[in-house]
């Protein structure tokens, strides 16, 4: 029986992708590769989707043969038709050794499976727009190795992983997907991953509650690119089954993003009903977040995240727009769903405050799944 393999289940994107695949195709048979420590959670999530159609297999992408028993690996190699590789460490402060093991070696192990699978139809590799590193100006979808440096080990290892995937494209039918910062559902605002612009919302909420002015800390010439999870999921599913996307790299981004200054202003008006006043230099914020007490007050916001608020780069998305358009897909603009995002955040502010603390308790070795 043909199998669709998904890594990164039951993570933020992974569980939504599995639900989308099951809903779209009544015949779909999903195998989810799950870390042993995540099995209980994965069972609960799968039970809420379609337990009889989702096979959970304990494994580890960082281990040879994905940590599977020989018989399971042999069956997977024989029957797999599509692979969605989502599992990765996305922690901006991750140590290099851990990021290398999961993001690079883990991707290599997935690629080895794909190359050994005689009937594989597509590998959909979830990379990131931030493989562009410290490049500025316009970054095009066909570009990768441009002599760039990187802000952190996350970017550097995701870059190495995509290099590995691209080197094997001649032998493996592949589509590379590069999302920007992924936020909640554009219709409902639903999320359980309160990072990225949610850190900005947390700062606005704290200022508003204290009846202090909301400070502006964004640059007018730096785009802050976010994309809702429902678009990423639908785009990944559509691209994996479309012959036109074979061998393509698609930026899953907002082609016309707001500047950071515009985005902070819009979030402030939506949440607090007023424009920001004054401006805090990004370097001051970054240094302040290196103090544990300050970082805790802002829900564990990592100091490394500030670089993304003030980095002037634009991700060209013309291939993604052209190839996904026939599927009825277009990247939503942030002003069209900011209301849903802020409403959900307001309703779940306590959860948003607790997420970073629980993530830290899991330890630096946590393998965060997209």
C-alpha cells in the first residue's frame, strides 16, 4: 500500500499538514515518524484526526535509517511515494552540534531513504527563507549559495541541509519549500507557537497593561515577512502533487510585506488602539534581552530574534505565485488576517506567556518540530 511519510509530526505545521492530507484524499495512508518522547502526544493528535489512517512509527531522523527497525525501514523504502520532511530544530539559540545533528545529518538520512525508494514520486523538503542569511536586497527562489554569512546556527544548518537536498535533486524528484516566519491560521488565528511577531504582541500587551506608551522598535526599510500556517500547509500539499513544481524552489512568503515599523504600528493599533510613541534602538533591546529577568518578562524572547526585525531583505516569490495560483492559492497579506491573529492572542495570552517557559524546561536538546 502506498505510503506518505511525514516527519515533524505532531509539530505545529506537521499535524496541520497531516489533517489536510487526510481530508483532501480519502485514500491517503500517512506514516508519521515520531520521536519516542512525543509518542503519547502524537497518539492524542492522531486520534483527533483519523486514527485508522495515520500510522505512528517511533524513530529519529538524526539516526541512521531514521532509527527504524530493519523491517519497518524496508517496508517504508518499498512503499513510500511522497515524503514531507518538516522535522527540524528552529530554536534561534540552538548549539551548533545539536543543529548539525538534526537539521543537517537528519536531512541527509531522509534523503538517503528517498534515494533508496524505487517508486518515490516526490520529496517535499521544508527549508526556510532564512537560508539567505545576512544577504540584503532581493533574494530569488533559484538562488542559494551566494557567499552569505548567517545570523545563527539555525540558519547555517538549514542552509547546509538545503545544499544537500539540491545536490541530490538529479536522482530524487524534489520540491523545496521556503516559508518565512510562520504564524497562526489566517481565518481563526489559531496557533500554539507564540514566537516571531507574537513577541512583539507580548511587548505591546505589557506596555498597554502598565498604561505606558507602546514604543516603536522597527525600521521603515526592513521588511518583516510572515506567512499564515494554513497557506504553508496548502502550498506544501499542492506542490508535492504537481508535476509543474518538480525541481522547483518556492518562497512561501508575503510578496509585498509590511516594513517592521508598519507591522509594529498595525499590531499596536489592533491590540491597544493606538500608534506607538517614541523608538527603542534594536541594539538596546537585544542587550536587554540578554538579562534573564528581562527575557522572562517578555515570555523568553531570545535576543537573537531582534535581528529579524531590522534586517533589510526581500524574498521574491514569483515562481511560487505562478505555480500555486492554478491551485487557487495566493499568499494572504498581513493586514487581511492581523485581526484574527490578535484576537486569538488576546484570548490565549496566558498560554502565550507560558509556552517559552515550558520549551526551556524541555532542555536545549529539544528537537522542535515545525
